């Protein structure tokens, strides 16, 4: 194995040299102090980019996940998606704040960018369902969420959505209001995600796009302005 291949293996598996993760600065120091390899910091950064490494914020991953349950759910979902009599819907709620959420941006060295905020707790909740097969999406806005509010969403979705197949499953997380025994699901049937598995719900990507494209650095002067933006 040549020296470059060894460096790549160290970078991909930092535990091999007693590290948990790398930054360019840490890796540069390791090359200089441990391997006695004289190389400039800018050269290290360029080498990382040339080898398709990027500086990223890692995704938080709950320790309580049960991998066996997740794998079983994925296998069952594959069968459901292939059944011509079943449509699979995904449901979730997300909160939208009235104050902006600053995003990374380019600034001149020595200058610190500023984003204004109002400081008031203006917030709306969006609850929605989506069927990837048909592209149908349905959502309502609420000031808060509980089982009675959730029933309103179910009632309106049953009334307004065009359900094309005999069976319609709604997949959602384990929020307490999703599991209320008094809920009337109408033409839908509940199927819960494995605990701590939001990554298995594709509607999460929709919320991510919504917030990134429409609410980054947006400030709502009042609730009506927030609702207008959401609409």
C-alpha cells in the first residue's frame, strides 16, 4: 500500500490512530507531528478536496434505535409499495419559527455578518400527508398540536384527498397524539415507524426543503406574516 493510500485509510478510519474524527487542522498536525511529514496546511486542504472529502456537520443519531426493527420495517415497506391495492402515505408535523435561522454565507475576513431577529415566540405548526406514488400532498396549519387538532387533519384529509386504491396506509412516528385510541382514521390505516427513525419518513425531506428555501433568514413581523409565507 502506497503512502497516499495509507493516508486515505487513516482519514476514513480515524480510530486506527486513536482519533474519533478529523478536521483539516487536526490531520495536518498528525502528518507533521506523528508522521514527520512536512506539508503545508493549504496543501492538506487541497488534497482533501481533490480526494472528494468535504467539511460537513454530522447527523445526530439516537442511541435508542433498534436496528433489527428498522430492517424489518424496511423489508415490510418494500412489499407494501409493490402491492397494487395499497397506497402508502407519509405523515408528519413540523414547527416553523417566526425568527430567522441564520445560514452559512460568505463574508469578508474580519467582518461578521448579522441577521435581525424579533425575539418574540411566533410559531406555526404544519401537519401534512404525502403519497410519493401519486404526488398528492395535503397540509393544514395549526398554532399547536394535540390529538383533537390531529383529528381535524384526518377529517379534512379524508374529505379532500382523492384516494385511488382500496387500502391507504399512513406511516408516521410515535407521537402520543398519533396513538390515541379514540382517533377516527376514516379511510386510512395507521402504521407506526420504528422508534427514533425519522430518517425513514420521506416527508422530512419536504420540511427540510421548505425551511431551507423559504425560511432561511426570513423574519415574520407577526403571525399573519408567518402564515402568509407558509401559504
